[in-house]
């Protein structure tokens, strides 16, 4: 006869099975979201920078960190180095090395809530919020160290809390190990260690001796990291932004900690407001249950944000990823607050439903932006740009970038020769222009990837020089990036149609090229490359007209502007200097088929009086055939 199992025991067993299934589902969903499209976006600059450092040998990595005063701890680069040796350096591999520890934040949130005595449904809720969190997913799919820093931000305090409660040697050893690794991974963990020394003194005096020994052990083991931190951070001025007002700063952090950097509009505002309400309720509830636990969690949330805000008064370091150790505690407090509504009466449960729906709208919008909307892409499509460059470039071509972007060197490892101008800062104009002259003499084509940022002056002048002194063949956009193909003057003049056309103002047209040649369809674009120089002293700057005329001489389309577009007037040209200018004429959609004349001339842009060229006021370049 089968033994009788009480109904309460059966319900309890079913509840535990359901709890395990839901927890596994939350973990599975979180892992799937972190793996989804992991390698789709191109690496961003900071990711490629980590790759560039990590591909060196360990001694060179440490030497670089010291000599460059790199503000990030060495363990990130050394760990990436070891991982690359094992798994390679594809986008997937580089990002996966950070994904795993960041993914572990989800079960650690559940572990924290369990340690705080929360019921199973609140534990599950916390794990679901962590698994779906847009900013954690964004950081999980990034090869930098901030997602892993968030892992240390929740794992280290949890290890300390466990050691304080059990006072077992193995738990203290685990805390020392995690704390030491955390300091070597990112100096930010020192903020938590200082905070925890205060909290242990205030609320765990009966464990003060053990706590002091453990914290002292971490500091002793971290002496090399402390030396590196002082050496690197003393002169560090930051790369983020100076602190906004306190309210603006808190609003920015709260939004990022709720919907990440890809949420916006009313869904983000609604989700942030409701999440903040949940965190407030959770903090109040936790203080009511246990003042020590409540202050512990709240302090771990507030302190990193407050320290970053205060430091940012003098240095540009105010950015949510610098405070990411606080993010897991934002999730903990909101889980507890929402859990209180979930376990309350009918009105509380109804409001809980409203809150979850509101937060869900913001989360879904943010994730959709992250995965599907190029406007919110974490990085510009450098991979696609380099693929296009590699397909079009020839052996005697050269690639030129104008900003030290390590993503280009990551994707362009086996292509044509390349370099960077300006090579360094401060910008040396004469040196840069001389380098461009040498490149123009040496290569058939120069492929330019211009990136103009205030922190790297001179890049605009590189593009300007090429536009003026080389024939622009094409310009393609890849999101915010551009790829320009130039044919330097020696090769361009050798292949263009030569002409001797001197205007009386001292300027002459020496060559031109029309693309496409001879025929074009309605709606097409006629591109005319022109090469100019002065043949005598120029006293006044004039504009150039490029007109398409029908057989009766009526204007059909045009492109008028001065050579150099006003940035380099002809009165400033040097003797013998050849200047290139490109004109574009778009065929009207309703243009009738037939033959059209393309003519060029110069005129005074104020009076519209044309400058004579021989006995005429214009030069006929070519007949253009418009096909149906």
C-alpha cells in the first residue's frame, strides 16, 4: 500500500518544481538575449582598443599600462589575452569572454534576494528583471570590462555578507579572492571596499576583527594594483562628461539603469518612473525588515553614484558605466518593491500589473532599438566599410584614416597599405601636408576614412587637402562613416581630357572628366571632375557655372559654385598648383530624350557678369545624349 503524502507536502513539492522551472526559464531567456546577434555589430572603438592591447605579450601589456598611464586595471587585458589564445579574436569570441560573468549577475540577483529573506516569487521577479535588463544585455555584448565589473559589484558584497553571517574561514577566503580579483579587474571596486569597511564597523562589530583582516588582506594583495591606480589616475582627466546638476545626473543614471542607452521617449520615461517607484518602495520595505540590510543595499546603490558625481566636479568621469557596480542593487530594490505590490491586496496587485506593463514597454522598446534599429547601434559599421574598401582597392592603392580608431586596424589586417594623418597631436600642419604630397606621388588611389572630432584637430585639413589636390572619384556613406576614393593629381591629369581654356581673370581649366561618358538617363547624375590652376596673378575670386543646355540654348540643369567652395579662393593659389573641383548635375526626371550641350564659365557672383574666355563668355565641354 502506497504511503500517504500530505496535501501540504505535495503542494510544497509542486511549488519547488515550479520555482526551479521558472528560475531556469529566466536564466535561459537571459542567456538567449545575450547571445542573440552577439557578433552582428562591428566592434566599437573601446572594444578594438582592448583587443589591440590584449594581442601583445603579457610583459608588453603591463609595460603599456604603466607607460601610457592606462586608467583601467591590467586583469581585463590579461584575461582577454588568455581568452584570445584559447578562442581566437572574432567579434563573437571577444564579446563572449565578457558575456559569461555578466550573465551570472542574474542568478546572483536571485541569491541576494534569497539571502535577504525574500519569498520565492520575489526572487523569481528579480531574476526576470535582471535577465531582461537592457543595459546589462548591452554590456554583456561588449568586449570591454564594465559588464564584468557589474558582476564583481554584486558578487563581492554577497561574498562578504555570507562571510559575515557564517564566519567560516572558507567564506572569508572566497571574499578575499573575489575582492582581490575585482580590484585587479577595475579600480572602481576600491570604492566598495572603503564603503564596506564603514558598514562592517557600524553594523557588524562582532565580526570586526575578521572583517578588518579580510579587507586588509585584499589591500595587501592589491598593492601592485594600487600603485598602478595612483600612477594612472592622478593625472587622469576623464573621457566622459563633467557632472551635470544633481537632479539631471540622477535622472540620467536612473534612465540608464532602467532602459539602458537605447530607450527613449515616453516609454523610457514611464519605465524609469515606475522602476524608481519600485526601488523607493523596496528600500522602505527593506529598512522596515532590517535596518542593517536596508542600509547595506541602499549604500551600495548610492555610494558609487555619489562618488562619481563628486569626482566629476573636477574631472570628466560622469558616465553610467563608471557606476555600474550600483546597478544590481537598483534591480534588488525594485524587485523587493514590486514584490510587495504583488503580494498585497487587490488594488496593490492591480497597480503591480500597471507597473510591470509600463516597465515592460520601456524594456521592449529599448531591446528592439538595440537589436534592430541602426540608429541606436553601439558602433558604426566599420566592418562593412572595410569590406567595401577591400573589394574595390587595387594593389597600388593606399588607405588613410584621420583619427586613431583601432577598429580600422582590427578589420583591415590583410588589405592594402594604410596609415593615419595627422599622426599625432598637437597638429603639425606643414608635416602633415608634406606627408600628403608624398602619398599623392606614390599611389594610384588614396582611400580616405575621415573622422573629425574636436579631440583630434587637423583631420578636417587632411580631407580638405585631398578634395583640392586630388580627383574625387566616389563618396560612400556607411552610417556615420564615410569612404572617399581619390585619384592623386599625377594619375588624374594623365587620364583626364586635357584642355587649354584661359579666362581673363587669370584662371585656366587644364583638364576635365565627365562621368558617365556620352549618355545618361533621366534622373541620373552627371559628374564632372575639373582641374584648375592660375596662369597669371588673380585679383578677384569668381564663381563657376556648369550648365546643361538644350539645342535651343535653354537652361535645363546646372551646378554653380566657386572652385574650392570658398575655402581656398583662387587668389590664394600658388603658381603651378593644380586644384580639383567636382560638379554634379542631376537630370530632371521629365527631361526629353535628345542631345544637350554641357558648357562651363566663370562669373562675378555679385553682378552676374561673365568673365570672357577668348571671344566668348563660356566654354563648351561636351555633347550629352539623354536616352529614354
